[in-house]
C-alpha cells in the first residue's frame, strides 16, 4: 500500500534519536560549537551543512516513486499498443504501433478503469477483485448480496462533486412488467428498459417520467461458421434472405425502432457506407438453400438469454418468432433454448454454440470501430473463422482520422459483411428507461451508464433496478452491460463521456495529447486523487490496471473469463500472448 503517513513516523524516530543523543552527553559536545552569546544574527548560527528541511507527504511519496511500464516485444504481434510507460508520478505515455484516432473515445470506456496496483497484486487479478472493485469514483461498493442487491456507499474522499444520495442500491429483475410494478409502487426510484407496450402508460402517469435512450444499438441473429451447415456461405445467405425483419420490428419493438439495413446504426459516421442488406424473399431463400444442398431445410437450435435489452425488448417472444419464420420460410426446424446469462455470453462470444443465437450490441463509444472492429476483427472467435475480406479493410480504416477519407474502406467492409453473412442484422431498437417524477436529474446517456451519483431521489437512499444481476464487477474482463453499470459507479477511467453527448472529457487524466500521427499519447494525471482504500492514485496504477488486461503474460491477467475481450478486440490483440493464441 502506498504510504501516506511515513513522514509522521520518520519525524517521531528523529525526535527520539535527538533525545537519546542529549541523554548521552551529545548536547554538551554541540554547545562547544555555538556562537558567542552577543552574536544573535541568523548567519552566525549557520554551519557548513544545509539545514534539514522536513519533507511533506507528497515529497516523501515522490522520492519513493519507481516508475513501471508494460511493453510488447515488438509490434509484430499485430496489436495497436507497443508500450505503456509511467514517465513520472503523474504522467503516462501510451506508445502505439499504428495510429488510433479513436484513442480518447476508447480509453473513456469502463473496462479501461483504474484500480490500485496493490489491490490487483493482492488479489492476483481474480477472487476478491471480481466482487469488490476498489476505485476512485463517487461511490464505494459496500456489499454484494448475491441474488438480491448491491449496496454502494458515498465516498467522502471523492475528488469531484460528491454523490447526492448517501446510499445507492442496485437491484434487478428480468421482467419489464415486474420492474414497472416496483416503480409504480415506489419501491425503486429508476428502472431500465420499459417494455414497448408500457411506454404510453408511463407517459400518462403523473407520478412517473419516461426517459428515452439515444444509445445506438443492433440486434443480430448469429451463427458460427465452424459448425455445419453454417460453414456454407450459401446457407448463410439463404437465411439472410429468408427472415422478415420488418415483421419482427412491427410486432415486437416500440415506435421509433427501425429495420437494420447495416450492422452499425446510421447515426454513427460511416456506419451505413456500402450496400444495404438483403430484401426479404422467401422463395429466393428456399431456392438458394436447396442449391446449397438443403432442399428440406435442417434441424438446429436457437439460443438466447432471458434478459430485456433495448435491442431485444421481448427475448422469449422474439426467439419464438424466429423459430416460426425459419420453419415457414426455409423449412428449418429450430429448438428454442434459453440459457443462464453468464453462460450464454461466455459460450456465444467464444464461438461454441452450435446453432443460431440472439445477441445484440449497444454503443460504448461514438465511433464505427466500436461496432465493426469489436465483432469482425481477426481476434474474435464469435462467428467462427474470421474473414480477411472484412478485417483487413477495418484495420486500414481504423488508422484514418478523417471520416470522409475512410468511407470507401468502410463501404468495402460492409459489402464484405453482406456477402459473407457472419450474422444477420435485424433491428435498431428504440428504448426508454423510467423514473419516479420526483427524482431530480434523471437521465439516460447515449454512451455508458447512468451515474447514480447525479440522481437526486430526495432522500438518503437511491434504489435503481436493471435487467439482470451482474456477472462480476471486475470489468477489465467483462462485456455485459449489467456488469459494466455497477463498475462505472466505482471505478473511473482516464477520460469520460459527457452525459448529453458522445464527447469525451478528462476524468482521472487532466489531459491526453496525441502526437501528429496519433501514435504517441501523453496523459497528464490528476493529482491528489485517493482510492477507496485510502491509497493515492498515480501513474503506476494506470500501468498496472492496463497491464492486467492487455498483457497476456502478466501474472494478474486472470479475471473472470480470462478473455479480456475489449482489450483484445479494440486494441487489435493482446501483447505477449503465447504463440498460436
């Protein structure tokens, strides 16, 4: 643990030593060198040695600071990060192998949050850190009652504006109707994802407020091409033509939702470059499936998790709708299988589900790389064997700062996605949260999660209800929104997103400045910041937090799943990974 009291201990020891010298006759020896009594000038009492000055706690800690770093052997591993160096106590330099214009947008994302280097080392990157993060945020995690709730307490040592409510409680329920009943009863102050059928009821209730979300998202029907018959591109194309996406949006999504013509919503620059998706044509789809060798269809499964999302408002009903359409339009018999949330995320994103599965994405930061690079990179096993026709264009486009200059590359990548069909984009869902009318500052940000600290419930305790229980709260190794939300209340990043836009603003860093080609980013850190355990924040904490995620050889690169997906996909790979991984 970094010392904040060593100066006091040193002072006590110094005084004790002085008393000991006096007791042993040291004072008489010193008196012989004293000036004459009538010489009272300051200069007269000086000696040849400089006077000892008492060190402040900050100076003491600076003297002890030993900068750390993490680095790849070289850039041949293919990733974007060459090294991260603590160049001084409050400065960190990120050296990149290639330009990344989205650097600031990425580092503001919750998985890149900072925890004390000592806590990471003490827990070994697993165990206690999975349920008890230590951050610098406005709330501390006080207790996680598994299956029930997480309790947060206001951190009185917070460097910024303190949380309004002394206590915040996070609860969860998978049913939209159940969440709304709790809100109407006043047992919770705010809920996520109002069911589409309840929008009008919330708007008509004077005791409630409807809070539309502007978060760009997409629902997709996925397949993994390492399993038959999904290894056949004609089969995948036939399925793309054989799903009536408009019918799904009309029947299960609220007003404002749209059919997905591209994987990325058009509100993201270059998201809709290239040709739009296939039109629904059941006859052509059957003919193509027969040409692929399946004139009578085939048997498979449809996997999903029963968690309400803005991109998937009624999971069980939508899963049955897909089952019906596959049977009627393509002759495919698909068993509907519901899975536990954590297991579903692990199995689907690892590419281990033999069948269809329903998954989606809500934007984490306002850049097309968040949608395309995460899902279609060479490192992502989710859809099976990756396609160089897609990821090579994405790699090139991701180094270009100007959206107009990269448009043609994104058009090629989107056209390749359309041709190869690793998945089928279905819908961009409109969604809304809701709160009691008396909750002040209630809002839903376009990126990231609502900050509990900003909400004013008019009482000491805020109760917030989301869709499901977190998987873990060590978000360096999580991708699930239900896990990222509680992490964001506790652990902070170098930059943050404005609550009303996707613009980035300094947080634990006061600035991060890139060089001319965006390959070197120098971050100046905020001084005087304290972690919840009382230790002081500095550059080594930044290095340790990032090293645990980005460096596959780091002893603390353990986590919950061990995949560290955001570090791998958003930075084009983990450094120092064993050969073949």
